[in-house]
C-alpha cells in the first residue's frame, strides 16, 4: 500500500483541506536525560520525564525524521509502505508495524510500551486522546501549503526536542539548507534558473489515468523553487498539501516547451503504462522534447528533511545535465 493510496489521497486532499497557522513551540527545557516539555501543533503542552527513546510514529515523514535524528522508532504505521515509498532513511528490521496510517492499532502501539507516540495533524482526531490514556502523544503540523518548508523546520525541531536530539535536529536542518543553497548555485551556474516544471503522480481508475499535480505550496514545489525552478502548474490546489487533480487533457495547459515534467511512481508507473499510447500525451511539449523525468523509486514527496534533499538533488541534476 502506498503512502497515500491514490484514490484515498484524492479524498484526503478534499477532506483535509484545512491548512493550519499554529506555530508549534517548545519550552527550552531539554537537557541531558532531564525532563522535556514541548508544545505541539494542538497547543498542548506535553511533559516527558526524560527525552523519549522508545518512539512510535504514525506517519512516514515523522518516521523518517525520528530515524534521521538517530532514534530508530520501535513501531511505525505501515512499515511496508514506508520501505516502498521512503528510502531516505531505512528502517531497522526489528521495527514493528502498528497498522495502517489512517487506522493504526491502539493495542499494538500500547503493547510496545513506548515513551512517546508522534502523529500528524489531520489524521483521526480522536486517536490522540485514546492513546493518551496510556502514553504521551505529540501531534505535528504535517503539511501547510502556505509555508511548508518553514513548517517542516518547526516539526523537525519539535520532534528533535522531544527525543533529546536538538543538536542533531539543527544539524539536519543545516544540511537541508546547504543542499538547497548548493542546488540553487548549480542551477544558476548552468543558466537554468527559472526553468518551468510540473511535478505529478498518478494512478489508474478503470481505464482512466488520474493525475495529481503538486502545485505551488506543496513540499516538493517549495524544494524545487528553493533551487531556482518555477512551478508551471497554476490549477487549483488544496491549502494543506498543495495538491490538485487533473487528467491528461488538463496537462495541455502547459504549453511552454521548456517545461520539465517530474513524476513519482514507486509502484505502478501509469505515466509509461497508461499514457504512452495516448495521442494527447504524445503531443504534450515535455513529451515531444523528452523532458519527462521519473524520480527515483522511494523518493517520498511528503517526507522529512532527508526526503526534501533527495527531491531537490534530483531536480537539480535533471535541469543542469
């Protein structure tokens, strides 16, 4: 099962289009082994006797971030899907699967006796209160199409403090900033600044290929624009994820022959199997000019800092080749 099964993604986009403006804050109480107090995206103050070391994560971006900071989660939601869709930071073989991301098992989570559960805003609103009967919970912001890179930084710092890895969190964000800055320099050096792009994924529904463009404000769009590219998709997108919906005919609005199409497909590649023989697809400028770039399998487009670095590096490589 993919991170967001396409049909479910569409529903999620429509149903969860509730961007947030809260700014997670954390009291600077983290110290070596001492108590930690953080305030999550709900505005809830979460007190831990010590930095959490046994962590369960219920969304892949949070899983990736915790593992990036040197704390391997003891349990994650949909471990198989994570391994398919997010290769930025591999999971250890003994990490337990606690169920689906949209329907994790409370019993499985509690059985692991974790110090902390980290979940993303926008999932089951009642789940946090169910879990908090047994274990502390922090809720990240997850996505905000009005400020996704800044949101990512805040979520990373929140998680880092909760697990006693603030220094590692700062280093991870510095690595992200350096990668984006280096990418921008490379794009400028090649005279590729301002290259128009469209990023999408897609899926088959019957015989129809549904295409999901990543509009301005999506995390991958923010990464691409940070290295100097220009998102050419101007269709309607939701306010949380920055995602839209179209079909192959909708792509005919992209007429600039310099436009590059990036797409992700860690499972079925509908762009080659479902569209290759489509006459509308064949006439699209980026198809005619062979500017269609598939991201590496396992490039997670909704991930943590490591995933953003992977995405940015692939954008830079394709536009400076």
